[in-house]
């Protein structure tokens, strides 16, 4: 009987490990005055860039404490190019452009912030697979959503248009580095091999504090 009990516990642990990975975003219940506008946080990234992956990992933790008071968006660093297959040239080749488009299309169809960011964190578990249809489909499955509309978008002019628009937004800020972080329209920090231009610090609690202070200052 005891052996069966321990076997049962082991099975529960294994199933829980795979169904609920520890890095997944589960927003904590923090009490805020939710009558104010949310704080816009912008991450300018390249989907296959290690700096972007590091940056998004940090913000996965930040959002656990600030999800209710932030609106976080990702826009993509690339060079607009009419002759390129996707309307822009990506530093890490066309496969990165595809990864960028997959992420934009996913956010378009599944705008819930926690769902989208968990999708990013899932993709980021293995950078060489970012841009792969099968990998994006697997991560969608882990999020419990249907990848079909995302797939159609990523292989259509709709996805291409979302990407071109996103690169245009990045260019309007003069951003060239992945990952560049803006909070409420102001440069907050850059991660490019190392962290710099981060006057408020670059640890999870530093970004949480910046967001909370900004939120408290909103009338």
C-alpha cells in the first residue's frame, strides 16, 4: 500500500512538472487602484535574439507583480525592405522574420497579456526553434489555444502587414538594439550583450518599482 502511495505521488509530481512549468507567468494578486490607465511598457526585440530572450525572461517575472497595471507590447527590430519576402530584413535571417510574424499574429488573435507572454516564454525555451511552425504550434497547444488562425495569419499578407507596421513603430522611436525597453514612452533600459542606459537598475524588482511608481503618478 505504501509503495502504491509513493508511486501515486511521483506520478502527480511528473504530470505537474510538465503541465505547469515554473517559468510560466501566473500573475499574483496585488491590490491596486484599477481606475487609472495602465502603464504602457514596450519591448523592442528580435525574436531569435538572445538579448531579447533574456529581457523577456526578466519581464515574465515583472509581470507576475504588475500584470494588472501594465499594457506590455512587443515591436520588432528589423530593416524595412520592399524586396524582402516579409517586407523587412531580419538580423537572424528570414526564419527570424517568420518568428516575429508568428508572435504578432498570436497576439492579434489572443490578446490576453498573460497568455501571450506565456507563449513567448514557451518559444524562448529553445531559440533555434523560434520561427518553426511546429514549435509555435506546440507552444500554442501548451497555452490551450488553437494555432490555426495564427498559422493562417503568419502565412498571409495580414501577418506581413502586422510585421511591417511593427517595424515602422520601432523605427519611429529610433530603436536599433534588441532588447530596448520603454516605460510610458521613455527609454528605461537596453540589453545588448550587457545592460546599459538603465538608471533605475535592471533587476526584476527595479522594473517592478519603476512601473509601480509610474502608475502611482498617473492622475
